[in-house]
């Protein structure tokens, strides 16, 4: 999903002159520290909290591979929050913006919307044109410390398991933010409430 975002972003939002210096990320710095259910970013400036019954980890849980995620893509994310009982999960990835990339709410929503069309194309290739697949509208989304964000989600059944699969694309200078989540049907309303609590707790703490 993040790859789709990045490819689409190349189509828009490039200024003729640099709008920021190269963003240097010290990969020797740990991703963050986990204390109980609280993740505090060290490599990137953000915090997020898991609700009771959920776990926080800098490594993806193995079950995410069985849900269709690719290992290479998962390894790019900084933190994972998941309910081990239902396999509902959320992953968060920060990526420095390029020197020439510009952002506003309209561009963020365009990329978020277009990524949904690309996702549906891939889904149809994998599961057939007649497979049940519903997709939402693209809406602005509010995250603490983030000026531009948008959300879209799909509902579908794969391998006999119904799920809501959504994504939030955001920008807080100088970082692009990718939040991808799955709420499994067996998690029901409780997991959706927990997902909202996680997103409400998310905060970019220091913009450069």
C-alpha cells in the first residue's frame, strides 16, 4: 500500500525549486521505546498508545503475513499495534519527504483516493471480478500534530475472513505518514472502538 502511495505522489506536488533541505534520518537510533502499552518514537517524533488487550511491537506479528501483507513492506513500518485474539492490527510508517515535494489537503486526499482505485484493481486480480468488495469515500481525517491527513477504507472477504482494510495518508513537515489498518470481522464493534482510541492517541510531537 505504501508503494502505491509513493508512486502516485510522484505524479503530483513537485515544486520547481527545493522546498526543504534533505531530511537526514539516523538509522542507528532505535525506532522507539515501548513502556507498557505506550510507544514513544525516537527515530521519528511520534507517540501512540495501545488500548487494553492490544500489544505494541516494533516487529510485525507473524499472522500479518497470512493476512496478505508482504514481508518487505511490513519491515518498513516503525511500529505495530495488534489484538492477538482477533488479529485486528494497525501499522505506522514515517517516510521523509523529498526536497521538491509539496503538500496540501487536496493533494493528500487525491493520493488517498487514487490509492483506493489501485488497491481495488489488485484485489480484483487476486480474488476475481465477482468477489465482494466495497470501498468508502475519501474523507479528511484529524490527527494530533498533523496539518494534512485523509482516510479511506474497504470492506471485503478474503480466504473466508471478512475485514475492514483502511489507510490514512498524512503529512507533517518533513514527513509523509502512512497508517494502514485491518479490523477483522470477529473483532466486532470493540475492535473498531479500539482502533479509534489508537488513532486518537497518535500524535506527532515535534515538526521540523
